[in-house]
C-alpha cells in the first residue's frame, strides 16, 4: 500500500483517528513570546513612526532656519524654531490663498508646474490627493449602492443632487472611489430609494479607503429608507473585523 492510500484510509475510516502531538512546554513558551512580541511591535509602530516623522521635520526645519543670519545666535535661536517658522508660513500662505489675488497666484503657479515634464505628474497626483483629503467636508454623507452589479454593494460619497425641472423627482450624485487610490473612481446618478444609508462618518470612510480596508469602523449599520414608504427596511448592524 502506498502512503497516499494509507492516508486516505485513515481519513475515510471514522474509527481511525490520526494521532495529534501535544506541543511541548518549550514550544508553547516560544509561541507565546513570539505572539506577544509581535503584538507589542504592531502596537508601537504607529507611535514610533509618528515620533520619527515629527523629529525628522523638526530637525530638517531647524537645519534650514537656525543658520539664517537673523536667527543664528539670537534669543529666538532654540530647537524647534524651524517648526514654528513652518507653521507661520503655512498660516500666511493660507491667508494669501483665501483672497482672490492669492488664488490667482496659486492658479498661475499650478498652471506653470502643470506644463513641466515629470514635475507635472508628481504635482498632479499630490494635488489631487490633498484636494480629496481636504474636501471630505464637501461630502454630505456616506452611502452604499449596488455596484457594479446587482448583489454587490460599494461604498460611495454623496456629492450633490440633480433636480428635475418638471417634477419633484431628484437624483443623488454619488462618487464611488477606488481603493487605495481614491483620486480616481466612478460617478453615479441614482434614485434615493436605491441607496443604502449607513451610520459611517465621512472621516471613517476616508480612512477605510486609504487603508485598503485595514482600518475598519467597529460597527456599521445599513438601512434602506425610501422617501415615500412609511416602513423603512433596516438591513442590520454588522460588527467588522479584519481577516488574519
């Protein structure tokens, strides 16, 4: 009998059970140590990365600002002055682009950078990403809709509404982003009755998209809420978890 036949005989015979070896104490200790060490590492990585990025930004800014003649060896020459200077610059730029003249200057600079090879690609992608992250307050709410086929739902953001000139009928304009690059996606004009409402906040939905489904909300509720029907159909509340 071949070893494959012997294995099949054991698996098919309910009276014959394969022996299972119990892990030794050393193996259990090793597994416990490895799992807890990995859990600790995963828990500290976001904090460590944040500290590293902040320290890098402060060091880089200080290295540029502190050697300047009007800063070096002055009372305001201290560690962190570079970061303060960067924040002040951001604030002043924000004030500038909030005016009509400032917006024209920024539009001119964007148009110029948009015609330079290589730079236009980098600037275009970065500009789209920052515009999307800054525009999450323009999304009125998060919804789900059957997309791209019946029986499959996709998450989208309601960005506006299209009204009929001859009736009270209106369509919701829904932006369906792609994952993990939400700067591209699809747009749908859909009846309100065909939307699934959810309690996910816009900020949590943006995090979900950028993380590719890794950063999940603890729970989410879905409900179909027709405008003309009195009885709303509550789909259910679901607990989410990430597959190991």
